[in-house]
């Protein structure tokens, strides 16, 4: 038995060499432990591409640490000594290595934090849980910001983060005189635009081995495993960011809300999976985007819109998650309880917008934020789908999904299940919004111009039926009151047709 000082556990979304647990360590006296755990790969039916991405990135990161002088014990799934979860993994490591203590950076998910807090008693070894300083706003700082506020609106948090980081600031004022250029970022895209594609990486020997493992062990999981093109190293992730800044950032702002058939990426960066597993640093990313603006390579609306997504929205939803857990995942303000339709897993539906968003999700483990919010999320909201089931789906199907970021986006932003803590209104829309921001409706068997009847776009009757069902809950919302008044002006026969069309569609589904 070889005694060591600290056993440093590194999780699959902590692939950062400056991680707090590593920064506190000593290469000569401490040992790093990493493992591919079946429980973590299957507690929801994660997309096959997501599992392959995380496992391959973990293996590459272990090699990066070894090259930097660390001793790394890496346990591959299915090999000798493999364990299903963290506790049996650590129990075996403690018995074998007799460390003085275990050191770990806090996890991103509440369920794991609860487990970590039980380890000292279970393992009879001290466990140091260190803050995750890869984020710009601590839990304590967010709690102080939220204290006493009736509504926790992201815009005001974002302005504080701009001041704190100095990004896109001229002294104490925002560059250009405005904090937010979102009103300029809602242009529909035409199919004649030049569309850059995200930088792709061919699988190396390590990734090829992982792909074979995932194909054998997780074939029953959602999604297509190949072609696999994600970067799995820090250098590859940075190359993907550089390609985005050079090729797509200039038009990202204008077209970030647009959707086109056959164009899953448009001008999006597709780097969230790299940020959320630790291959990219958020502040460094934002500074590179700011530099593109400062040197005239990208317009202000593009740089501001992108930076807002990271230092504003990303930091904000993490703050909400840790402020409101446990229990936030069970929020259901609207009382929705319909089961998730089977087509969310298959993509087999006549609704062209949903078919496109779900099919590309199956293929790429990716859809951009408007597809998630205003197509799959909007439909679930209008149809009264159980928000917990939808949360489990989003957590499973996207390569960038971890509960701290996905849950508030689903429960708060998409489904209004927290009753307006996060969002100022339910993000409900009829087919007209999708028609305005996409070309999906032109190839759909349903008619987006019809409100009711068997040929009408289902989003239309479902939208007005949603207004009718929840009028008492939303009539007092300043951003929804007008729609309630509009519904009330429909004659009773039209209201009955709306209810009948919505009911008929849901029963048929």
C-alpha cells in the first residue's frame, strides 16, 4: 500500500488545469483520480454523442495532466476495477491508497453535492469541497444580488457583470451607450446567405476507442453516435472558437434567432459543450469576442449579444439554480401534467418545425436557443407537458446540458413553471412567430394561416387554448394581458372551435 497526501477527484465537467482542486494540490505528493461511471452516463438516457464527447475529453484531459507532471489514476468504463458510481470508486481508492484526505471541486449538480457532503462519514476520510472558481459570480455574491428583489431579472444582473468584468465598457458606461442590442438581433435568415459551419475534428485513436465503447454499451440511448466531429481537447476547442470569431461572429447578432431547414448551425458558435465541461474559460472567450469588436472584425450587436449569453445568462441561471435548489426541479406553477409525446424521441411528426429541431437534435446533440425555447419548449408549454419530463428530456439530449444550466432554462424560461421568478412572461407563441423567424412553415403539411380545423397549424389553436386555460394566472401579467383581452373578444363559437381543435389535436397526438 502506497500512502499519499491528497486524492484529488476530477469530474467529467471539470476538465480545466487551473481547477481549484488541482490548484490546491502538489504534483509530487498528491494523486488525481478520474473515472468513467455508468451511473453518470445513464441517470438520464444521455445522447450517445454526449457520452462519447465527455469520455473522450476526459481521457484526453488525463493525458494533459500527466504531461504536466501529475500522477493520474484513470478508470475506464468496463475495465478492471470499474465502478458504477462515485462512492464505490472512492471507497476502493481509499482502501488502496490510504489518502490523508479527498479534495474535490464542488460539482455542478445538487444531487452530487448531497452525495459529496455524506462522504466524510461514509469513507472515514476528510473531504475538502472547494469552490468552483471557473465562474465569475460566486453563490454568495449571487445571493446578495438576489436578496430583497421581488423579481430576479437577468438584465440587471448582466449590467452588474459588465461593470465587474469591464467587458464592452467605456469607463462606467456601456460601449455605444446601450447595455443591450437584442432588438437588432431578430432578423430572419434567407437560404441564400453564406452559412459557415462549425469547425469539425476527425476522431483520433482515443476517440475511436470511446466511440466503440459507447456503441457497445449505450446503443439503446437516444441519438446518432456518428459522424462524431466534436473537439475533445483544449486546443481543438480553442480552434473551434477562433473559427467562429473569424467566420460567423460578424453575423451572429443579426441572425441568432433565425431558423432554416437543413441549416442546424447558421452563425452560432456551438461551443457551449466546451465551456460547460471546462475546455474553454468563459472570461477568456468573452475577451476574445470583445477584441474582435474592438479591432473592427465584428459589429457591436454581435459581440454584445454573444457576451450577454455568457457573463449574463450563463452566470445568471447558475445563480438561480443554486439559490433555489433543492425543490426547484419540481416547480409546476401552471399545473401541467401531460406526458412527453413520443415524437420528442423519434422526430416522427408532421409539424415541420418540431421535426427539424428534433431530427437535428438526434443527429447532432445540438439545437440553438430559439429552437429549444420557441419550438420544442413552446410546444410543450402550449400542450401542457409535465415540465419535469421535459427537463429530463433536455438534460438527456444535448451535449452541453448539465442540470445547473439546463434546469432553470427549462423550468423558468421555457415552461414558466416557477411562476415568473426567472421570466417576465410565459414564452408562448402561435405559429406566426415560427413562420416569421424560419422557413419551416413553407414545407409543413399544416397551414400556419389557419387558426382552427384539421389543416390548421397546431400551434395556433394550442396558443389560444393556453391563453384560455390560464387566463386567471396570466391576466395580471402586463406582457400577457393584451392577449387575454384579444381572446375575450373572440365570439363564443370561435372560442369553442379553438378548444375543439386543441382538444382534437392533443387526443390524436
